[in-house]
C-alpha cells in the first residue's frame, strides 16, 4: 500500500477490493473453475511458464488466461498463439491487477467462451513483488515465482508475497551454475515465512521441475471440479 | 498509482509528494550535494552496484546512502561495511520510497554526519519497476537498472521507469552467454521511449562498464558542487 494514502483509506480500499475478489471467486465457483493468481518480479518468467503450462495441459484441461500488463499486449499475443482465450487488461499506471479489473476480464471471458466448460483460469499479474500480494482478484491459489537470478534474500525483503503464496516456483534453475546462489538458502528463507507453501524449483528452458508443477496444477483443478451429476 | 484510488486523490497525492521532493532537493542544493534515486526490479543488482560504487569512489567523494526496503536492514548492513553513513528506511507495506520518508532520512543524516561536506547521497529505492518512477524523492538524477535476465521487453512493458531515467545501467552482462538475450534490442526498446538517457551495460562481477559509470557519477557531482569561495 502507498503510505501516502492514510491508514483508514488504505483499509477501506483493501476491504472494497476483498469484496470484489469474493464476488469474482463466487463466479468461478459457480462455474466449477479454478483460478490462479500468478505473481512475481518483472522478468522472473511468468509468461514462459504459462506458455509451457498451456502447451502441456491444454489437451486435457479447458484453459483461459487473464493477462495483466501496465501497457502493451506483448504477453497476451504470445499466449494467444496457443489457441485459447486470452483477455488482456492494461492497468495503465496501476502497479497491480485488482478485483474490479479482473471482474471486467471475467465478463469478457463470458462473451468469448463457454465459461461453464472452463477448468482453469490463469491470471498473470503485473510484474511486481509488492502490491499484487495485497490485492486478491478472486483466485483460489496464489502462485509466486522467484528467479534464482534475484538472490536468496528476496523472501526476507518482500515478505508479504512469500507469506501468502500457495505455490512458489523457483525459476531459471538452469542458470545456477553461473550464479553465486544457494537454492537451499532460498528454501530456508521461504520456510521462515511460510511453512505450508509447495516449493518447486523449475527451468522453463531445460524442463526441470515442470512435471511436478503440472501435477500440482492437476490436483488443484481436480479438487474444485463440480461432481458429475448422476444420470439415474 | 493504485487505480482504486480515484483520479483526483491520485493527482493530489502526487502533487503533495512533488512539493515534498522539491523541498528535499532544496536541502541538497543548499548543501551542494547531488542526490541519485536508484531504482529497479527486485534483484537487478542495486545493492551490489552501490557496493562497487562506494568502494571505488569513497576516497575521492564524501558519500552517504539512504536505503529503502519494505523490511529488514540486510542491504543497509551490507553498505555500512564501507564505513560511510547509511540511513535505513523500512517502508512497511509501501512499495516505494516517497518524499516524506526521504525527508526523514535527510534529517537523520544531519544528525550523524556533516551534511555540508557531503558530495553525493545515493537513495536506494524499494525493488519495484512501477511506482518508484512516479514518486520523486528530491533526486537530481534517476538511475534505473535493468538486468539482462529480465528480458528485452521490459522497457516497453514498464515505460514510466524507462522514460524518466537519466542513466540506465543494463546489469549482469556477464550472464549474456547463458541467455537468449539481445543487448541491441534492449538499447532499441529504451531509445523508443527515451532518446536522452545515458545507457551503460555493466557487470558488477566482471567489472565491465563500471569505469564508465564511475565517470558519469563524477561528472554529475562536479556539475553541482558549490564553487569554492575565493579567500581574498
């Protein structure tokens, strides 16, 4: 939160956002759809992770993306090549997606696809390790990415993101040989803040760890799918 | 800016911040001190750049640091090993330093050092490629860092930072052989937004480009130093 906004106003903003997020989640629940909020610093590899995930899972799950960027549709255009619905939201000067923006995305999704048939909506947030963690958008799980190039200390310095993550993907592990980085120290620092999160080291380039991530995605989706109504 | 703050309030916040920034700059000008606002994504290498800069220049310039982090004094403690004044500001939940926070840092600096004798105050902002670009803190120059690991598209996707930078340091160039990255494309993308900025590719690890950066710092400081008052 911007500290220049006074505390009461800040609380009201977050409260109003939370109501909007709960409303979005109710939409997703009514559809039997799982929603992930994918967050990280700029350049940690969110879009390439989504590319790999769509490629791997689009034949077994019905997927859609809500793609947040301050400006441009560069990432949305990359993902549209996968042939799935991708709704682009330009946040303008805003440093994060909020529930209201994602509500707009949900209504666009309803226009362009059979929302009832979707299994998973992936929301790619603006690249920012701070504010997206505070503004829920209606997700069922928060996915945080931390690139090994960012350093071991980031969980300690940006704790809100790492405290709230359900799954942390430690990305670009193919670069470890060229860095002075200790993967164990990243794990240790995250565990100080968040004992529950699933932590998966991955490389979109080499493919390492991606199978474990896809399995985690499948489990999350299976948990929330509507039970098949018996025909007799 | 958070779009959930209405437009008028947003403008008022930025206006009040600008007044505070101008006040801070008047302090620096009265001291004959240059101030840099050093900004980037988390993990782009701001702190190691400052370490190298302090090591190289502390014998010829009087330096101080105002170190912004959401939480912890990890970076401040790293820089204190250089034996110069380092004021730590924890921003709490705020995603950027603002002029009021830096005013507090300036007053602390006045307590712990002879502020009149300083040449350069380096403000290290919170790691965030969005909001710090909008909240001036009283700096004379904005220094933006972009790591080659973040990708060529970041200037296009986070334009405010790259439009406003006086000097852009493209960092971690020692990693280029291990990445699919084109340095010329980064230059091209920045130039679309900002024809004037000085662009210096650097590696804190190999030392490449640092001599050019130190010269740029020296020139900036020399421009603003008070003329020596003649003794006769």
